[in-house]
C-alpha cells in the first residue's frame, strides 16, 4: 500500500532553510528523497514511534516528525530540524 506524504508548510520551510545552509546539498537531497520514498512505501517501519501516531525519522543530520494515518493512507510531516 502506498501512502500520500504531505509536508506541512512549516516543515517544508524549515527543510528549505536547512537545505540552503547545507554544505553538501546533493547528499542532503538524496537523503530526503530516500526518506520521502520510505514514508510513501513503509511509514510504520521508518524511524521511531513517539506516541499512538507520532514518529520521528532521521535523514543524516535532519530529523522529521510525522504522523501516520493508516485509514486515509496519509503521512503528515509536521516538523523538521537539524540534529546538533
């Protein structure tokens, strides 16, 4: 089953800021593309669970917080930040 991945505007904006500040944009782009593909194809096995629906996943130094809504086949990425 494939899921639709929705990046909320705040998460997209933060990801853009992280990408613009990145010293290695091609690698960061590849890692985020891989994360997006994993979220489409197997979101319940990506990252770590935080509560009933919230999870976090790591793409290099970038962390994404998301919720999986199985009934709607949707994944909502709500926040993104860079690990220290």
